[in-house]
C-alpha cells in the first residue's frame, strides 16, 4: 500500500514539474514525442528537382526545390540546390547581350572525339566553357532525347581553336541534332530529318593534343 502511495506522489510531482517547466524527479523520464515523419511529397519534390537540375532545366528544378523548402524550411538538400541554382542563374545572366553571343566569344582550344558517346561529348563541351572562362560562364544542356540515345550514340569530331557555338554546329551536323539557345540553357533536340553524315568536320590543327573523354573508346 505504501509503495502505491509513493508511486502516486512521484507521478503527481512529475506532472507538477512538467507544468512549471522543472525537470521531473529522479528516476522518471519525461515523455518524448516521436518525431513526425516527413510527408511523402517532400521526397518527391527533392527527386524532381535533382532530375531537372541534372538535365539543365533550372526553372523546373528551382520550382521543385522551392516547394520542398515550403514543406521543410530546414531541409539542407533543398537549401543547397537553391543556392547552387541562384549561382547558375547569375553566371548565365545575359548582362546586356544574349547568351549565344557570349558563348560565341568562348574559344575551345582542342576537341578530339573518337567514338565518344553523345552524353560525354556534351559534358566535355560544358566543362570546356567553364575552364576557358575560369568559371565565370556556365552552360546547361536540356537534352530532349531518349536516354539510351544519349548513352549509346557515338560521335567523332576533330576541331581546334573553334568558338563554342561553332563546335555545337559541327556536333549537330555529325549527330543530327539541333541546339536551341534559351534564357538559361541550351536545348538539345533531334533534327527534323535525319541525314547521315558522310564525313568528319575537321578544322585546321596546331600542335596535336589528345583528350581522353568519359565514355570515349
């Protein structure tokens, strides 16, 4: 009987302590609420944002990550991507002239593709612009092609000291692609009619340089 009375007193003290913000008596632990699981929509917006960002679609990515941020303002993935997108938008800001004109002034010293996949060729050109401009200019490709075509279609191209926009022109010729300059990205589409290439466009070369590309053989 005394034991029950002692337990009742301890429980009463615990309730009083909780009401007044004081710690509970020794031997009793406060009830810890179980964490609320994040809504499934959060993960969906995060994945949508990542996919859009990887394809260079900044507007879709930004919208998805902003929705994720509204659900969870402490989500570090959404915050990190929104910061990165802001930097990408600033680097691609027209600054008084169209992005196509800006990129026309970027000279790529050497391009040597030998049976390189289309995806690796685009990645090489994207990195080349970043390298030649010391990171001041960024290129985002929105590829509107089947994934297997991007990963398996190969191209061969040999160019030296060529403007970036001309490099795209040559690549579009050998790969039957059309490049459309948008506000923040370059949209990659198949040409209306497929015309097989009869040769490899080659620009005058200076000192030969061999570049190993991801996916190239």
